[in-house]
C-alpha cells in the first residue's frame, strides 16, 4: 500500500487557525478569553443558520428537478457533443495555431520562448504528437512568470450557477443541465451534488471557458463523500471509477494534467463511518481504470487547530493505523 504515498496531499489552513490564534491574544478592552470564544461561537452559529437556509433552498431545487412541472420534461435526447473550449478561446491573442511544417522548436524561436515552456504550459509530453491546427498557449511571457511558478486548478461536483443566481433556479437547472442530458436526476444526491462523467466533463468545460485557458494543472472531484449519504459504498466506488475514467480521457485530450479529490469530511472521518474516504480504495479505483500510470495524483483536505485529523488521527484506511499525512 506504499503506492498511496505518491498522491500529493494539499491541506487547507483555514480561518479556524486564525480565529484560534486571535482568541489567544490579549484584548485591548480587557475581555476574557472565554468571552472571545463565546463571540466566535455565536458567529459560527450564525453561519450555520445561513447554511441551513441554503440547504432548504437546495432541497426545494432537487424536488423541482425530480418532479418537474408539466411541459418541462426531466429528460430529453442527449447532446451529441460536449462543448469544451480549446486554447483558441483564450482572450488577447496569447496563442499560436500550429501550421503545416512547424515544430515546437520553430514555434519557440518565433515567440522567443523555450521548448520546455511550451511543453509545460500546454501539457505536451510527446512533441511528435503536435497536430496541424492545434492551438498552443503563450501566457507566461505576458504574465512575466515561468509556467512552473503557478498552478491552475478547478473542481466539479456541486451544482452551481454560472455567475449570478438566476431568477428561477429550478428552471435554470432544468434548461441548462437536465433537458440537454448533461445531468440525470438519478445522479444527483442531496439535491446538490453529482459526479457522473458527463456532468464532470461539462463542468470542466465551463471552468476552462471562465478561466480563459485551454488546460488545467489539476481538476478535483469536489467532496465525493457527499454521495455516500445517499448511495451504498459499492455504488459509490462504481461512480468513482466512472468519474476517474472520464478524467483520464480529459488527460489524454490535454485538457488537464492530473486529477484528484477535494474533500471536507472524507479524509477526516474514521474508517467504518459512513462518509469515510479510503485513500487506498481511491488509488485502487484509479488503477482499475488506467493501470499504474493513472493520473490520480492530488488530494485536498482541511488541516488546522480545529480540524487536526489529517495528521493526528488514523484515518487513511491502510492496513496499519496511519494518518493521511
């Protein structure tokens, strides 16, 4: 099970750390530490109330999806192709379209960049596969940074609005996702989360368009443990393998370099609990669809004074008791 160590763990040191540190500093007004902690607790309670209200809205949205009004069928013929942008969609002309007879060497000389920069920015592993009409990004010269100095990530899972909240959220979801066949209500859990292949491919395409790039360094499946509240673990693992297989196709297409999971509770929950994510099982699922050369390389989880489980608890799910870190 040593193979799990090859997955990069990204931990979030979030506001809880800052809040705790703040509580330990003396207050200029002389308030006691207990008073400061009480104020912090009240703020947390206020946030929980907002979350509860949002959850109720999401539940109503799910009911609209599962039981649409007459004239708004829940399913329709699937679109024949998902629109995923290429580098040609990047604004300001920071691109180069490959012409007949061109090589990475000639293109690099033309734009005064290195071959390595072109390869890293466009995730080109084999320059012999360069194709006529392929569009290459040339952003790092404009930013004044080498490509290895920044990492572009996005994630998909929860049902979002693309910008502002629409006047009729239920209608937006029906018209944008359900009727074109991008989202099947059977794949939605908790009224807000899906990780089906077609859904992830659509969300990746939207991320690429919104970010104005042709490829991402990392694409996360967002909080996959959400699914475990509604589906049994064998079904969850089948959905995970289907998602990983879809993301491997995106790697092959050059739209992402690697993928992972961005979690909240999954890697903090103890083995045997409902929402526990086993890193060993996730790696096994990636190997099942892509072999030892899979691109499941990154995990994300919170780690701070209030949530120390990534280091302090045996939650990894390996044969021996070890933490995620």
